[in-house]
C-alpha cells in the first residue's frame, strides 16, 4: 500500500545535535547557544536548553526578526519552567534537556527534548519551533502542507495505529497543527512523546511525511445558494481521474485505475461502493461544464477538502 512508504524512523539524538551553529541564508539564519539552567532543590537539572539568535543580511526587517527571536526564546523559557514544574509535581528524580537544530532550504527547526526520570519509569517529551525563512514566521503543519495537512496526517496515523495494535496505542487521538516536528528538504517529521503513539519505550517516535506525497488543488467554487459546487473535470483531471463523456443524456464515467463510478446530469444519485447515495445537489451543467457538489469529491472519490476565504477551496490527496 502506497501509504506504507510514509513511515521511516529517525534516531534524533545522533550527530544532528548542534550546541551552537550559524547557517548561511539569503533571508535569515538561526544560531543557538546554551542558556543557563536553574537550580532546583527537589531534583537535578542538567543538559542543554537553547537560546535562539537570528542573523540576516536584510536589515529592513530587523525589528520583525528581533520580535520573532524574543517570542521564541520566551516560549522556550516557558517550556523549561513547565517541565520543571511537572517534575516537582510528579516527584521526578532528575530532568535533562537536549536539543537539535535542523536546517533546510526553506525552514529552520529547533526541537527541545526533556528527559525526566520518574519513580519507576522515564519519559521523554519534545517541543519545537519551525521558522519559514522567507516569511519570518513560526509555522505549523498546515502552513507547510496546506490547509488539509493535519487532516491527511491524521487519516494516515489512524490507519497506522490500527494496522499494528501490538506497537501503537489505540487511544491515540491524533495530531494538531502544534504537534512537535521539524522540517527538512524532503518533508515534515512529526515527533511523538514517550507513550503518546506507541505502547512502550521511553524514547520518542518520529513519523515522516514527504512533500511529494501530498497533492493540493486550490480552486474557485460557485455558491448555488444551497450548496457549493465545483467543475467536475477540472478537479478530477488534476488528481488523475479520467472523465468519460457520452452525451447529455448518458451517464458520465469517472475512472482511475481500478476505481470507477458514474453520474447522470440532474439525478441526485451517486454510487459509493455498492450503495447509491444522495448528496446536497445533483450534477448540473453550468457555463459549459459539469458541476457536482463539493461533498462528491470526499464521499465518492475519497479526497479531502477545506473551504477557505474568497470563494476558494483546497482539495488534497495523499498519494
């Protein structure tokens, strides 16, 4: 199955650990150095927590860069304080920090790890900040993959969890746009805390999604007054479906590989497997093209969509 190509596990505590580094970029680069760790009476705190500095050759955006730098460092400070508070509340024996700094052409990521030794077990947690070097903003999964990124990742992860119940935790509830991750030129790599998605092991789990496995189409829609409709051919051909037109009064075929379905103009009956279902509107011929309701692409073709602003919709598929 094509989705199985998505998973590869990365041992993130190897040679990609940078205590202090500066990387060249036409827009902005990040440098990291260790900050001082506080003394805690209840347990020992050790390791390395980053202080982030930004470098740029474009001084016109200096104030923006300084603000971003300050915001990230304040957030890292809050993470440090929260981990210490959690350790005190849970009677931790020790708390150790480390971090990685990952650089790609478009993004730079800093991931902070905390390893807490608790009575009877150990726990590792991650928090991350990924900066788009062109927009000078901290970005999430949807910012990178488009508005359907989290939806597609969760669909894949849910299938993954149930495909291997011995390894994965069936109570896993999915990811959000704020889940820890780092970005490379190849894709986005989600970082799950100890026991978050797997049943055992105190280390983190990394699951990756390459950029070239997501297709996004942004298209303008028509609001018919009671439903959103889209041009059938424009969407289908973008995602590799063939449209078989046999005339106004004949069924219209939609075919891709082993999949096929048929629709008929002005008949609100759509085939989904062995079922015929009604959607919010029948197919209609408008401005020289066949239009179908938005839900057709999800309910019948298995695509994912998000309704955006200015009469635009993003339709996506995980290939």
